[in-house]
């Protein structure tokens, strides 16, 4: 039995998923719906069976009525006249003062996680002091579940990757990369080096 919601519901599902701070893989685990099916649904390439729709709603921790409302309220199929309307605000905010943040031990060195008081985040910012000097000290290549952005605040860092040649970045430089591929952040200048790392979703 197919759901009465068309493939257009995929955009609503995607926005609800991101608002909850889950990756596609996490929603797949939570709902039991295959990752490939979820991807096609969000891209509007397929419609949902009623059973999978119920599973996705359970994974998103919502009832079907909320998903239907999300579609009706313009999360999908928005008329052109309303296309420029401001998005629905979630009202989330977390202030992190200088030197604050929950401590985290990263392979490259000690870090401080910003907005640690928020759950189900779409992104997780981390200030990290890069101390590892070699790939061995880093513990080999590391992986995260999603994409990431690295911005060098002080010093210089070399981004090692399984996919690309080593990339040296200095203060003010940044790079957006797929953290699902193996990577390592190394301090090769023997001087203080600090970066801002922004990971997708929650970082445990």
C-alpha cells in the first residue's frame, strides 16, 4: 500500500531530519528503512510505502500528522509567491564564552566542544589544539560520519588524507572536506596551532 504523501514529502522529511540533527545513516538505523531508500525519498525520486512512512515518522520521533502539516505549511510545494518567506525558526541558541567548551580528546590533540548543552545538533563546532606531529602520533587516519569544515585560527596545520595529497593550511585558511574518508591533522611547525573544526551532526 502506497502512502497518500507523494515523493514531494521528501523535502519535508529532510528538513525534519536536519532539524533533529540526524544524518541519513542515523535515520536509517533509527527507522529500519534502507539508506538508499531514504536518499531517494529525500531527492524526490520515489514515493513511500505506508509501512516505511510509519517507520520514518517513528525514527524522526514525530507522528504522521506532523509530517502532513509540514508538507501543508509549505516545507514542500511552496507557491512561488511564498518562496521567499523566512524559514521556520527553531529558537535554539547556545553561547560559548572565550576559553569555555566541553573538553574532548581528539586524535590530533585536546579540544573544546561548543554548544555541548544542545542535543540533536545539525553541526558540532570544536576548537582543537593540534599537537600530533606524525600520522603515528595521530593514531592513523580518523573518520567521522559526514562532512566537515576546518579553519585554521593560529599556526599551520597539514591535512593528511587517504584521497588527496597532503594539504598545508596556515592561519586564515580553511577547507571543506568529506570526513568519512580517512584524514589526519598534523602540526609540523613545532609551534602552537589551533583550529576550528565543524562536524556534521552530533559528535559523541
